[in-house]
C-alpha cells in the first residue's frame, strides 16, 4: 500500500530471514529445555509468528517473512516467547530496531542480543501538547507567571490485554515540585481526545512562602513538564504505563508558546536489571526497502530502453542485459526485470533472446544453464511468479499429507533409529516418491501458458544449437522445471507457500530424500545411480530404474514445451488462494442490491442482544479459492456459508469508528455484507487485496460504497438517514484481475533506476571497456574481462542512454529530497518530536525566529 506524498507514492516493504536463537536461559525447573517461538511486530502489533521449536535452548527457525508495510511505524521488533506445559506464553526477550536504523543491517546476517521485556519500555503512539506561559497579577499587585498545559489528544496508543482506557498524568518537574494532575479516563479507545487544560505556577514572588521558608524565583529554563499516559486497569496490579514525554520549558522561547506532537518514550530506568548476555541472542537478516515512485511520465525514457531490450542486436547490448552485467548478484537484476516484463507482456521474447544468446555461447550440451546467469535467474523468478498457483494445486495436498503423517523414511543405516525398520522406511519413501512423481508428470495441462512458451523457446534453441544430442531438447527444459522448480519446492515448502512454517527435522529429512530422487528422475541422466554420492541413495534409486519413468518424464516435458497448446483459463480445478481464522459479523440486505448498498438492512445479532457488540463477532475459519469464498466454524469442518466469487460486488476497508475495532473490512454481496476483523493490519491488507483481485472482473461490481456502518438510524460516514442510500465513496479500482501478476510497472522501473544508480561506477567502467575493445584487438584487459560485450559500439550507445536517463531521475530525487527537507516541520503530526529530534526542533525554531526578526 502506497502513501501519497505531494504527487509521489511511497512504498515500504520488509523481507526478513529469522535464522536461529542461541543461549536462551534455561527453564527454572528440572527440565531445563524450553518450547520457544519468535514473533515479528510493527511496534507492538504482531504480524508474523514462527512455529514452536520444542525442547531447545538454541532453537532453529529458518523461516522467511515478507510483507508490504501498510502504515507508519517506529520500531521493527522481534520477541522470543516460551510456551509452558499449561500452554501459557511468557516473553524471554526482544530485539527492537528503530526504523531509521534498519539500513545499518540491510541484507546482512546479524546476531542481535535479546533485551529484557518490560511494561515500562513497551510504548508506542504520540501525544499532542500545547504549552503557554502567561503573566498573572496577584491581589497584592505582584506579577507572577503561570504555565497553561493543554493535553489535546493521543494517537496509536498500545492496547493492553485487549483494552485501552487511557488517561494522562501531568506534572511539573523542578526543585520542591511534586504537583501532579490527571485528565479524565477515556474508555475503549487508543486514540483519545482529551482537550483538557492544567495550570502550574512557575515563577513565585520573593514574598511567597511555603513550609516556613522562602522560595526564591525559579529559573523557567531549568523546569520541565512531564506527561505520562496510563491505562486505567481494574486489576489489582494497578494501572499500566503506556508511555511518556519530558518537555523542557526552554522550548517556550521568547514567544512563551509551544504547540507540538511528541512521540511517547519509555520510562527512564524502566527496564529490568538483567545482563544483556543472560537472555541469549537472535540471528536475523533484514531487508527494509522504501520506494519513492514518481508519476509514470518520469520513467518513460528508462522504461522504453528496458522494454526494447528483446529487439536489440546483439541482446548483450540491451539495457536489461547490461543491468545484469553491472549488478553484484544476477538475482538483484532478475527480480525487477521479470516483474516489469511480465507486467507489459514482454517476458517471453526477452527471455527467449537472452537464452538463445547464452545457448550459442555454450560449448558442451551437458553444461547448458548450469551457471547462475541472468537467463537462469530470470526463468527462476518467472516460474515463482507465474507458477505459484500451479505448485499449490500440484504439490500442496501431498506435501500436507507428508508433514501430517510423520511416517519414518530414513534409509541411511547410520542414521536409523533402533525402533525403525530399514525396509519399512524404504517402502514409505518409495510410496511418497511415486505419488509425487505421478502428480508432477500428470500436471502438464495445468502448467501456465507463459511457462510453456518459455520452455518451447528453450527447447527449440537447444535443439538447433546441439543437433547431434537428441536429449538436449529435454534436458534444457528439465533443468528448470525439475531442478529449479519442483525439487526446491519439495525441499523447502515454506519458501513456496506450500506450508506455513519450516518442517520439523524428521519431516525435513524425508522431503530432502524425496527431492533428491525427483531431481534425478527428472534429469534423464545416462547413469542415474552414479549421480548419488551416498551408496544408500544409489541402492534406493534402483527401484526407479525402469523405462516407464523416463517415458513419463519425456511425455511431460513434451507437453509443457508445446507453445500455446493449453489454455489455463479452461482449468476448472479449484485453487486454494488463502485461508485463515478471523472474526466476522453479518449485515443482511432485504431486496435487490443496486448501486452502492441499496436495500433494507437487518443486522444479525447475537442471541439476547439488541445492538452490535463484541459478542456479535464470531471467530470463523475463512477459505478462498478461485471459485468461492467460504467460512467454517473451525478448520476442516463443512462450510457454514459459501459465496461464489461472481457474487462479490466490492471489498473495502471499514472505518475503525464503526465498531471501535481495528483492521476491519467488508465483503459486499447482492443481499448481505460481511464485516470481518483480521488479526493485524498486514493480514487485513492481504485479504482485501486477494479478494479484490479475484472479483475484479465481476460484471456487477459496485462503483460506490459506505466506508462506515449504518448505526443508530444513520450512516456514520455520510450521515444520511436512509439505509437504502447509495454509497458515498468511490470503490477502490485499478487493480489487475490477474491474481498472479499484480505488478506496479513504475515501482519496478524505480527499483531498476536505484540499481543503476548504485552501480554507476560499473556502468562507467563498462563504457571504458567498450572503448578499449574498439581500439585494441589484443588480449582483453583483466579489469574488463567480467563484462560480456559482443558489440562495443552498440553497447556504448546503450550505456550512454542509460546514464543519461539515470542522471535525469537522480536530479528529480535530489529536488524532491531538498524540497521535502525544507517543508518538514519537526513537531507536526507527521513528524513528531522524538528522543533524537529534540535538538533539531530547537535549532529549527531558532532559525525560524532569526529569519522572522
């Protein structure tokens, strides 16, 4: 989800590899081991949770998580929890990385020390304060000063144990000061509107006495205001601290007025006195990305160069190929290139061109596509994008079965457990291999058309280049579909969204053995047993040393490398797209639906209740396929309700004020609407996106909707009293109907620009290499030997165009940053004052005062 900033769209995303934890403190009991899991949190909102690793003080997780971040945040946090025998979760420690520090760890495997988790340090949100210093004349005619402190509102306070009933405590800090005043408690909101004013006397005349001694005039600049936010709790443990700010009164300056937003901070010395190394550490790899995307016309020169790549002769002189040459890793270039070419429907000609060039450079058919070239990385990425649902429908059922059954399949005599039988294990493994081999080799009809077209091109180029080798037309395709697609998906099903988490060690071992066997079966090697270093694998493979397996592989490869033969839209097998547990309530409509949400509404209420409340929201298991959207009482039970995809008229967010609940959205149908609450903001966005995509082409989709509920006789959004009133807000539009390839072309072009900008020195060096090749026919200089340059003149011409386009975009980014810096007002709602920005605020105010004078 993009944030609009003055004609610019800003996207935030994060990709995290949660590796392992080590040296977790032992459990204080006879059994020292713990059952630990790790969560990923945006501030305090959990957006991902790993599986539980049982009985370990050094748990290995090996899980990847990627998400588009739909809101602003201050910290990316990771918590390690322990689940005891009573299924109670207790926190062990946490890692909290500030947003501004994420770039320090970009793409690096880093060990982070776990820090103690304390209620006093778990803060989020911001507060709006107004301070005003005024003169007051006392009854005796003496001038005194009073500080008026206005607590206006807070935003984004944490929710504690499912509730947030906040109030503010305001006190003035200084010599002999102990005054503390409180606002009223605001019930059931984490965005309270206080609008309360408190007065403090800050300058006392010399005649003022207290406790029988004189109090001299105070130095205002040495005083500070303290505002703490608390959650009013009914528990015996007392109220919970939500965060606070300390505002030195010197911010008042000469004007005597200060109006600003502040980030709430942890309480000083709030953490427990625990040595850092006593809690253990966590290994993470974090890649946080911010894309600042300009309007489309800014990218036209670079985008045109990229999309013309397939037509350039030779293709090594094209813009896309040059990107692969200058990037440190081919994968860096392949990801945005594939997404861009898929978006514009040019992926097949581009991959065909670079594959044809690579095949012509290959001397031995046995080494075809063996390296990590731009071609192989681009095909890998295309298969991941276009083939993900193909994998789901082909492999997911059998992978789920293997992970659930836990049948012993170890065939290495050295690793065999005493209770296991070698022949039984071999039979279990052979049964699994046979079933997976059969579902793969009979799945050709479901292979996506774009993959078939690419495989057809590979097959034709390889057969033309190596006419003597009759098998090369098969191995050119099998090296991708088996070696780089099916085998890795079997080996690591969590990375291909076939399983939610990394399998347990025993199941992972089973999948490794299956993957090795399937990979060898698909390779069509002449001496297959020799492919295995392990004697037990060679012996096991003898089971499959029959011609019927080779014939089945060849028939499958023939089928998927025949261009344009199969139409994917004709496939009627339901494909599971998403499932999960969320809360819902149903709003029914009597009569026919029309524009907006017309019809008479009746609310399905919980028994014995006369209005909407928490009890109306039932936790249900939702399941979405390309055919229908269903919900069930629990996972695995029959559907309580089934909604055909063609009946979904709109999917939109529901404003929080409707039910005082966050992360809500609505699924609107002709005769009723579902109000659904997701578990967190990322999950809500995912459900909205996938439901919108699958229903985008429905003929009766609505053009307008109501973003809030109809309560107390009127729509909360537009205040209209008629429950049949048409929608007041345009529906979200512009999303592509293709659920596999939801790509923003401008965003991908921006990412390619960023890569070219990062590797500008290599572009210049490549220009030098072109000049060297043009005038010197001798041995190639070593510093230029890494570049593939078939035509120096054509390559130089393209490089010049690339550098020009990149420099133009660089100027646009520089201007944007300069203008944004000038307009940034520290202390505003968008840029609250934090622990590091206070001095910047003072300096900004000082410069503003100087300029005014």
